[in-house]
C-alpha cells in the first residue's frame, strides 16, 4: 500500500476563538479540517473542562492534515489570532493513504 507524507496541525483553543482559526485555515488553502468539541485538560492556565456555561472556558481541538507548505502557513497565521486566548499549536508528521484528499 502506498503512503504519502503530510503534516498534521493540531490547535487546541478556546471555543470563542475557533471561528477565526477556521476562517484562517480555509484561507490557507487547506482542503479540510476536523473539530473536536469540549476538549479538556490541564496547562499553564489551569484545568480546562466542559463544566462551564459559556464558550469562554470551553476548548476545542482543530485538526488539519495538509501539505508541508500549508501546514507552516497555518502555524504562522495562528500566532496573531491566539494572542488574547489560551491555545496550543503543534505540528507532526503523518502518513496518509489518499494523497489527493490533503
């Protein structure tokens, strides 16, 4: 089976910031993304979980698999959008089966 190398960008961010991040992801030319709602965990801003009544403290995870150029563009463009929000951005190597989907 043929595998194709791509980059996976994962962005964990406050739900209130997610629309701006998704708009930016689309503007980079990424072919798609996945959004996981109500992501919880602990970081330098304390514990985050789904027990809050508003989006202010609720986190989502946005996953994008893309070419290396698009992934680097997402990383670069994400930084100004996260200046006033809690957020984690990471990039890793992945192998995919369908090259044309990404």
